[in-house]
């Protein structure tokens, strides 16, 4: 029952309310985990883990670990947030879009920056992305939820990623 409450609470922050109960699986990555819909396929690398929807909708949620040059501490959040604003703008620009929203929110009990932006594939398909940056010590974990434009988190995967993500170790 607590997971359903989390999905309902975070569904609104991902663009649409949780519409139905979704069976889930735990996705394990290097030093983290999150939940994704049970029917989604899982792909892992040495630094990331992703879940992709079945069929043609091509929705994806993922988390990827990057190394920071300097160790992050929570007292540096304001400074880090300004830098992340620029990083998000550059990610959106490279994806052929622009940042449409940015916010400070909480994931795994940590203050993070999260952004929404539009993107285009090489084929010209439009996507809506939500990216969040979790900072811990010398790690930056980039959370990404990517859906076709107008999909509206219909499987609740974005809400699950941001609502169930936890760091390990």
C-alpha cells in the first residue's frame, strides 16, 4: 500500500495523476535501485540501468551514474543548482528542445533539481523528458524519464522512477 501512495503523490509531479494500479519490478543499477512497470524490459550497463516500455510507445526511464570532479555536500546545493540549470539547458539544446520547467524537489530524502524539456529524435519524433540530478559525494546520478509527446506518464513509470529511487552504499 505505501508504494501506491507514493505513485499517487508523485503522479501529479510527472504531469498526470496515477490512473491505475501497475504491477512493478525493482530495477537494480550500480549503487542504486528504482521501480518500473513489470512488463517493461530492463537493460543494464556498468554505470546505468534503464527500463523501456513494450510495444511502439518507446517510453524509457533510466538512471546513470557519473563521477564528479569535486565531492558534493548538501551545504553546496544552491551553488550546484545554478550549475545544474546550465547543464539542463545544454541537454535540452542538444536534444533539439528547450527547458520548459525546473524545480527543486526531494528524491530519496535528498534535495535535487529536476527539469522538463522537449526533445526531438533524429527522425523528428517529439519527446517530453524529465531529468533529475541526484548528487551524493563524488557521484551524480542522472534520472531520466522520456516519453512520446502527449503520453502523460500513462504507465506511472516516471512517478515510479522519482518516487522509488534510492541510493545504496
